[in-house]
């Protein structure tokens, strides 16, 4: 049976980075390639979708930062770093959608949904971490 890698050598950044790449693919796909959604469904579904994907990104990133040992300050400040990073990533996506002229357009409501999803995931992660230390999760 192979010996597991020590915590400092495990590739904790892989999952959040792969998820972020998937998010870029979804959010920067030209609008003509996207399925048509009725206007009455757009606001609720769109906001929930943004919150969901950014919640997953925040949870994966928070877990990765808390588990890594190379930069102890990042592990200690993981919640603030991840929230700031998710908001910045959401803003970057909106700017790219605005600049790319692919039939997509930037919306403040998308950035708000991104931020809310990240914040909710971080609150849930903090509650779960109080019940069980992060080091025991994997």
C-alpha cells in the first residue's frame, strides 16, 4: 500500500483551480451557444446558479487554504482571503463578459449572487469547522 503524501505535498490547489476553469468556460461561452431561458425564469435561476457555483468555489478554496501548510498566514486568514478572491473573480468575469462582445453582458446582480454564494459557503464551512477540525476532514 503506497504511503500517503505529507500534508505539505498534497495538491490542494487542484480542485479549486479546476472548478475555476470550468466556471470560466461556462461564463464566457458565447450567448448564441447557450440555451434560451424565459425572462421570467432568468432572475431567480441565474442568481441561484451564480450563488451555487461560487459557493462551491469558495468551499473548495477555503478547504484548500486551511489544509495547506506552506503559508500559515493564508491558512489563518482563509475566510477573508477566499471571500475577497471570489468577489474579485466574479468581478473579473463580469468585466470579461462586458469586453468580449460574445452576446454576454455584465450585470451587478450576477456579482451580487456570486458574493452571496461565496459568503454562505464560508459561513457553512466555519460552522462545520467548529464541529470537526479541518485537519480531520480528509
